């Protein structure tokens, strides 16, 4: 279930807001045409929950933030 994936992903992120922001941006970037968005979102949550430490997740969010500032 997706709720289990969300709770697992929360273990690597400092707060829920950052998790939502990262998951939505990553879902948009990783989504492929002719696939379900739900499947892409599940894959993104799995990737976030598989992060080894919060430092790895923090690096991802800082990269996304830097890209936003450049845009």
C-alpha cells in the first residue's frame, strides 16, 4: 500500500512538507508516457525510502532547490 511507502520514506526526510515537495518533483521528472502516474509515484517513494541516510536525501533536495533558483 502507498501509505506504507510514505511512512517508510518519512524515515529519511526531515519533515512531511519536504517529502511531498521532493516526491512531486521527482514524479514529474521520472514519469514516462504510457505508464500510470501511480506506479511512478510508488517508484519514487521506494527510492526515497531506500536512501541510506538523511544526508543523501538532503543532497537531493538541495539540488532541486538550486535548479529552481536557476530557473
